[in-house]
């Protein structure tokens, strides 16, 4: 069940801009609070037992955002959700740089074990890069939410930003392989 729930949550999250774009033509912003609260509950339900503590924070934040949206019925708040998500993940990456192991290094080590020293430096810089990219992405999404047409907001948050992140990920894979060949170390998995 958790895998199916995770898939549904992922699909709804990815489709969120389109759901909002088409939904706002017939529904008030407050109606979408149900989706946000359901996503928060679903993420909590899909979290494994070891992640329930962190999941509770996500549940409370997501449900709280949904409740504020329900009370305010604010379209700007509804459109700010992708910004909040992007900035939250960016902040998580940025704050992890204070730790001995950055967020991406922790993910990489779960997949392949301890990283070589050169790889640790690369992955730390990669974490910083993704943090900056996420903050910029959130800024663009917020600017569009506040000052642009709904169509442009939906186009960026529902398509262009995904394309940008896919392109950056593909370039990073290429750079990672070149880095690996240059340093003659096992492949860095991030």
C-alpha cells in the first residue's frame, strides 16, 4: 500500500499546477486546501516507521498550510505552494551543508556506502548548487504567482521547471561521469 500511495502522491504533486489551473476556472482557492491536506496526510502515511518523526513535521506543515489556505481563500497563497516546496527542499539542502555529510552525500552513501574523499567534496558542492537552484526556482515561481498570468504560472511550474530540473540532472550525470573518469574512482551515486 505505501508504494501505491507514494505513486499517487507523486502524480498529484507533479500535476498540482495543472489541477490548480483548470480548477480555478470553476472552484475557489479554499477548495484546494483539501488536496494539500490530503497530500500532507498521504506523505505521512507513506513514510516508513523510521521517518515518522520527520514525517510528522511535514504533516503539520502541509496540513497547516492547507488550513490557512482554507481560511484565507487566497489565490496568491494557493499559487505560492510550489515556491514553498522548492524553498523548503532548498533550505533542507543548504542546512545540511553545516553537517559533516550533506543531504546528497547521505543519499549517495545509502546507495553505495562511504564515498571517497574527492567524491565527498564534489557532492558537497553539488548539494550547494541544488540548494541555490531550488531557491532560484522558488523565486521564479513566486514572481509568476504574484505578477503573471495564471497560464504562465502553470506553464512554468507544471512544465518548464520540470524540464529545467531534468536538464540540470542530465548535465550533472554527464559531469559526474567526467569527474569519475578524471579521478579514477568508483562512480559517485547521488
